[in-house]
C-alpha cells in the first residue's frame, strides 16, 4: 500500500507540473470563456453552444491530450518500472493501479472542472432551450467516453513499448470504431454518434434509457480495458 501511495503521489506531481497538462487546460479554458461571452451577447441557443464546445473543442483537444498522457503512463517508463519491479520495491499491481487511479482521476477532474462551470454559465446567460436532466445526461455521457478513452490508452501503454505507436493506435481505434458503429446503427456504442446527438440530448429529447445504455456500455468497456491492462502488464516481459 505504501508503494502504491508513493507512486500515486509521484505521478500526480509529474502531471501537475507537466506542460502538456497546462496547455491542455489552457486550450479548453480560453475557447470556453470566449463562447460564454458570445452566447450571452449574441443570444445564441444554449444547447447549440454546449454541443459546439463539447464536440468541436473539448472532445478533440481532450482526445489528443489524454492519448498522450495515458499512452505514456507505462510505455514511457519501461526502464524505471523494470528496475523497481525486479528489485521487489514495488509489485506490478501496485505500480499499474497507481497509474490507473492517477491518469483516470486527472482526466475526470480536468473534464469536470471545465465542463460543469461552462455548462452552468451557458445555460444561465445564453438563450435558454435546455433541459436540466438533458444537460446532466449529456455531460455524463461525454465524461464516460473520455474516461474510456483514458482507460484504453493505459491498456495500450501496458501492452506496447512504443509511446507514439500506442497514441496512434488509440486515436485510430476510437475514431474508426465510432464511425463504423454509427454506420451500423449502433449509436449507443459509437463515440461519434453520441457527440453528434448532443444538441438533442441537451434539449431533453434523448430518452433516459438511451442515455443509461450509453453510460452502461462505456462504463463496462472501461472496466474491460482496466482488466485487460492488468492482465497484459502481468504477463509482459520486462
């Protein structure tokens, strides 16, 4: 347990001082502030402004940032982790769980700290056409997509040795699978379909069962990704 906490604190400190994290937050905050001002002064529809920001700014920017942050979690520290595990100062499970908690926690925290205040300000000052339950459901669904994206990145980092290849595979898999599933009509499993339906969701026109199905599907996929990373890292040759 002490090793887990030590690695967790170290990793959180690394992320806090990372320039990638600072740039990511800045690229999310500046457009958010701009859109709040525009939506308030131009009386834009709140649902359209929310969907525009989440779909055109937050989702793609976060996908790139999270891909790098999570894909480098283990693959970028191969020599260090090998020495630590071989010397028995830390177990594989302790090391990997610290990385999972750290990277997924930071991803969820950054998303929450940006998306929730933005949604509140837009729904307060823009032209009101949103439903409170719809806004909450839409934010939860996008958050579930982002956490799954992070969990899959850690899985690839636990299996692969090259960070750049892991980042590329993650982005290609998420985007291509979303488009394919949307084409097949499985919108509740498609990342692109969920993003495209956000305006209707924010207006309260997406059925609650449909939202629960999306949340359940991506929560289950996140658990599967974490279990796969644990299995893959346990059998990985250091």
